[in-house]
């Protein structure tokens, strides 16, 4: 058995990241498993306790190009196990050309070894943040960075499954300009941010700040009675559509210190972020992100990722609802809009943490309900919620859209009377309601949620 020796402190921005860090020794094999001529084993991954709080596994590109061998997999597994033992987040700072080829299959099995170690971290409810530095390719991109809860890439880095020279060897030509980069990974929704290296520590600090316990005590949850007017359904629809504040705007207003999550394919129909709501750490989702927006399959996949992240981290959910409905066209249909909506709904219903939906605009059919089946449903004066938007009802029922809207009972007063909504609020009241939900015992809250969404609506009109 060999002993892990900490690599030299890097001279770039990572030196600031490791300032004050304490190295952790990990017992390693330090062997030449494939008997490669002249190969001298040395681990590229070092393990540290950071003053910021996380356990960190840091790659040194000067050691065999940061390649991932069996001892590196051991070091990563030790870092994950230490994070679980000490209840700390795990940070991986990757700079690697991929699997260490001189070790053959002994190195390649590091991919499942890493995934198993990181799965244990996730099962313990602890976060994994990863930095994809230059380069991040091959087995480490597969096993480490792509498995992280939050992912940031260093601007200009080579990032991808296969490095450019490997692509050329297999295909006969280099990848197109701009491919296999941090920027292309961000465009595809594979990382959540692309930043200069000097800004990465600040991004990490913001992300870690979202996990700290609440620091602010809020007033009790409030609600108010609907105005006693003759507002009909169609008038309420027009009122909702006349708004100027989008879901993304409201998310940015309510959730502070936010670290945005990126959707698959760079989809922008849904916004999601980890941040603070009135001092409470939350995962926030806005469906849709833009006024009048119809979420796509990838938009709902982002919502699913956010709900599952909340479940894994033990954070409550704030779901902001404002959409006339899901995208209905051919592209969305072929992209799996129905299963994507169903998966988002399942992830929200199954989330073990407190969940709060705020319908602040349009609530169109299953596209809205997929992200609104929460412990508590709040509505604003500008909200409506309908089994289908009035234009869709007109097409199905062959009745004027105004009549359909008026007859479907979709106003805030109607929703409260039926028990579909729990309170009429201003958006700023959401934080107090989420704190109130967080005070309920988990089993009681989950039992109420199952009863609520597994039963007919409490009341008719």
C-alpha cells in the first residue's frame, strides 16, 4: 500500500480556492496494474477540507494530464465518504484528459466506482458541486461532472465526452469550431454556468450559501378574501394576460442569491434556481419563464431536475405558475411533452420536502397542474386556473371562448370556494407560507398531500 501525497498547490485561480484548506491523506495502492513499461503511478486527485465547508477532490493536470486511474477513483471515493461522514457538501474541481490509459481496465472501472461513490453521497442528501476546468473529457466527464447537482465550466475550456484528437482519430476530422467547449456544453444545458476561473470561487460561495440554515424569522402566513366584485372568467383571463411581470422576473425578485439551473438543450421556457426565500433555502421553479410562454419537454425536464434536487438536498420548493398551457405542437409531441409533464408531476408529488405553488398568472390545464400539485396552492388577484385555456375550450366545445371562460369557474374566488386554492395572497407572502409548511411534521404533511391530490376536490360551487 502507498500513501497519498498532496500535490503541489496550483498557481492559478484554484490557489485562492484552496487557500487555508487542509489536505486529507488517503491510503492508495500505487501500483502498475497493466505492467505498462516505465509507468510510475501517481495520483492526480487530491482531497481537501475547505474553509468554505465542503470536502474537495481536486485534479492536478500536471500529473499524467489529470488522467483518472484506480488510485484517483479511490481518492474520489474517499472524498465522498468523508463528506458523508462529516455531513459536508462535496466539491470536485476537474482538469482531466480522461481515463489513465497506462492502467488499462483497472482505470476504466473507475467510472462505475465513481458513480457508486457519488450515488452514496446523493442518497445521504448531500450536494455535489463540480467545476469543469480545461480540459474535462472522457471518463471524468461521464462519471464525475455529469453526475453533479450543480455544474460550472471555466470559460474557454475543452469540455466533452471525447477530446478533439480522439474525435479526429475516430472520424477522420476534428470537431467543428466551437464544439466540445465549455460554451457549447452550456448551450446544450450540460452545465449551469460558464465563468472565467477568477469568478468560480464566488459562484461556489453563492451556491453553498443556499444550503445554510434560515437566518430570518418571518411573520405568520397571511391570506385575504377575494374582492366582492362581478369579475367573470373571461375578464379574469384578460386581466391575467395584461400583466407585465414574467415568471423569471418574479423568481429573481423572490429568490435572492440565486444560482440558476440550466435546462437540457439550453431551453429557456422554464426558469429554475437554488437560492433564499425570505432567508429560507429553497429551490425555485418558474413555469413559464416568459409571459404567455408554453413550456417544452426540456422545460419540464428542468422542473423535474429541480424538484428532485430539492428532494435530495432536503430543500423546500417554490413553484411559480404562469402558463396558458404546455407546448402543443408537433415538435413538442415528438419530443415527449406528455411523459415530460408526467415526470415533473411525479417528482413534485413525491418530493419529501415542503412544496408551495403560487399561481400568479395563467393556469392552463395540465401544463400548469404538472408544477402546481403542491402541499399548498396560493393564487394572486391576477391568477386564473382552468381545465383548459378558453381558446382550447372553444375548439373542443364549439362555444364562444368568453362563454367557456365564464362557465368554467376559473377566478380566484371560484378556486378558493372549490378548495383548489388555499389562499389569496400577494407574491411577497409566499415565504411565510413556506415557513409554515416547513414547521409541519413531515409524515403529517405528506399524508395531507396524498389525501389532497388523491381525492376529488373538496367542494363544488
